[in-house]
């Protein structure tokens, strides 16, 4: 058995609120007929826990609710999920040998999963897991990442009714049948395939491009942000091809309050290559600087100002 | 506990060949860190078992192998999967009270699942399940289905290298990173959302259309085939937007040998509405006649000739 400290905490939660139950991660958990396993039919959120507290939880909760609504899952009780997250986090710190009296220290990854559940019961399945940050993530925060750009290979028709609204992270009045667009579903097989492909070729991550092979969409599991001279931040316009980023939204809100000019607008690979700095933003890995785009090494600039801005924004 | 006879048989198989193990379906089976659960990162095939034998297994095995290769999963040993399928099927008939001496009778559904497995072990996970046919399927074979047409909402760029070949069910020489196109992955959340939407509106199934809102792609989990006068069968050209159908391929091969003219060519909704008959083909539900397309009831024709052709083709 793995040492106690690297084991995740798994907290089974009841989709309609109610009791919670710690699950031994060494035992199987999901049944053969759970829609998560048979169809990838479920939604998730990944949060950072820092010093005992979930970071940016309101935005995650909002997207979680939108994802569940878009998939026609029963509305999750967000207060209950919030309390259960605290419970799971506290258990994780306890397993690290920390006590509430001393105050919790350090970071953890937290994943909320909510599936359509077992075909045989019709009840959704839900759980929260808390685990240590992968060592690779911590290294990438420090050293940055080399990214491969590639066309995504598919295009969403945002002119269909409801699609654009959903892709912005909102729930449209008249939802269209294809409305897993905009929902953060478990269907990440393509993103995982792209990451494997990139890693085989010496890259750390992938940035998706539009069909023109030049316009920037998003990272495989992150949002692209670039910094320009004069305290300006840019990210590709969300909606349609791009899942709205909770971390980018938190950064832009805070940066704006600190006098930065923050804009969503179409960006190209050429824009990125001439930026002061380029970042991939995601909840747990945080803000990682891009050091290379395909064959082009980015000129090193002072990254500390943006690192500090990001740290301050994440609460 | 559900009565014995309606329980599925679950046979855990070893991805690299080796022993098999019957799993009690009343107990959980999949671990928290299995890529099937966290990312929908796996492939599957659904087969019909008829009178003790898997139907059309060579084509399913070929697509299974292509799916696994496209996702970079270790090559499955198809002889081993074949033997394990026989073992699971025999156990299912045994649980129905049948014995090999009398000969097995009746149909069952069989699903092969093969996932990237647990993050903590790096070993793929694989299992075979055999269960009774859902009553709804049997009813739909007899009574046909009403289908809703709708644009799929996304378009695959088949001009990117490798994509067209993969979409035809083959493994391209230089695979592109987005090559879950053409693989039958567990990422069916969108298809399930579309089916729920259609059922809420009084339809039984969905037929996806291209971006023009008129060209026919495929059913949510089936292939569209139409019959024209003069013993002619048509299906939309596969590749790109359409997963190649194993059942349609088996039907066309057999029909061709019986003097039918069978063609893959672009089809429109107007073509379907003026066809002699329209069918949705899939492995387990088989050939179901379409009785209504959106608001248009199709004129009833004699369906027996095609039903018999289909029955004869499926072995």
C-alpha cells in the first residue's frame, strides 16, 4: 500500500444533499452501469485548495451549476458542495499530520465529479477528491512550459440557437440538443490524446488553434493569457470554441482593480510570439509561463510582477 | 437485490491477455483514478450475441483495434477478447438456466470496454459485460422509431493530415493529435444529451445533419440506411463526420452478394423522405424502420423483404 500521505481523500457526497462518506481509495468505487464509465456522461470542476481554503470557489461553483444544467442533471446544492469540500480538505490536511489549531498550510488539488449515475437506480453519483499536487505541476510553475500549437480539428457552429450563450458559460433560454458545448464534461479523450502527442515530441502542453491555423483558442486544459507592455492583459474571446476560464476571470477582475487594462479579443500565434509574456492559466497548476511556442523560444522577461499579481488575485 | 436473471454478467479481462474474473455487478468495480471515470479516456464496442454466438465479431474487433491504436492504448489481443466474449456469453446463458447440451437460444447485448486504466498503476482496465436486451429495443425493432433531425453543431476538419483516413476507420501513417476522430471513445455525453432532448419532445431517436441543415450524417448511436426501388441501398458516405458502421457494412456486403446495388453517397433529408424505406442500423437493436422524420410520417411500405435480408446478413 502507498504511504498514507500520498493517498487522496475521497468523499462520496449525496447528489441531493445529505450525508457524506469517506471512501477508501484502495477499493473500487464506481459501478459497471454508471454513466460516467459507459458514456462519459457527467461534469467536473478542479479547484486549488490553498492553506485550508478552496480558491476561487464561487466561479467554480457557478460553472459547475451551468455544466449540470446544460446536461440536464438535477441542480446541485452548492452550499452542500461547499461544506463537503471543506470537510474533504480538512481530512486531507489531517492525514498530512496537520491540525486546525495550528492552521492548515500547503496546497492540494480538489476535484468535484457529478455524473448521471447508475442506469439501474437513476440516481446521480457524486464525489469530491483531494490529493497532493503532482510534482510536474510545481516544476512547471517555476520553469514554464514549451507548447505545441495545432489546429483543434473541429469547429463549433456558434450560429445555432443557444450555442453561443452556452459556450459563454451561461444557460440559454431554449437549450439546443448538442448543448454539451460550454459544459465541462468528462469527455476529455481528445485533449488527453493531444497532450500525449505533444509530450512524445518534447513539448509540455498544447495550444489549440482555429481552423485558419493561426487564431489562438485555448490550452488543452488551460486558458491562454498574454501580457503586453503598459500593464495590459489579453485573452482570446471566450464563447464558441473556448471554455470560459475561471482562473483567467479571477485574474482579470483583480488586475483590473489594480489598474491593468484587461481585454478579451481575438489573438494569433504571431501576437503571442511578440508578447511581453505568455501564460497558461488553470486552477491548480496556476499561472505557468510559456517559454517556447513550437520552434520559437520566447524572449525571457521579468515574470515576477505577473506572478505576484496572480498570487494576489487567487483567493 | 434484482432477480438473478436480469443481472448482467461482468467479466474482468486482463488487457495483455491472461486470466479472467467474474465480477459481482452489485459491487463497485472501477477505481477513482481510472481514466474512464476522470477523462472518458477509453474505447468500447457493443455487439449482439445471438443463440450463443457473437454476431459480426470480425468487424467489431477490427474497429476496436483501430480505436485502441488511435488512442495509443496497448494493442489488444483479439483472440483473447474473442475467447473471453464466448466465456461471458456462456455464463449469461447459464444464468438464464440454459445448458450447452441443449444449445443456447436467445439474444443478449455484449459490451467491450477498454480504458487507459488507473493513473496510479499505468495499466489499462478492461472488461466485458453481457446483459439482456432492453425491452425498448425489441419494441422499436417491431414498431419502428420517430426521429428528430438536427444539425450536430460541430464540424470536423477532414483536410488536416491523417483525419480523413482515421475517420474512415483506418489508422493513418502519421496520426494527428486530435485523432480521437474515428475512434469509438467513451465520449458520448453529447449524443446522450441529444437523445434526452429528442425523447422529451416525443421522438425516439436523433439523426444528425451537417452544417447545411440538410445533408444526413448518422443517428446518435446508429447508421442511416435508405432503401430505394429496384433493390438499391444507400448510406451517407463515411469518413469525416460519420463513424463507419459495422452493421451497415455487414448488411451491404451480404446484400451485394444477393444482387442489391449498395452505395455510399451524400444523402439529404429530402432523399430520406422520398425513400421506399429508411432504417437506423446498430449492432444490438439491429435494423429499425423509421416511421417519422420530424413532422413527416413516412409512407408505410412492406418492410419484410429488408428485415429478412438483414436477418440473413447478421451472422
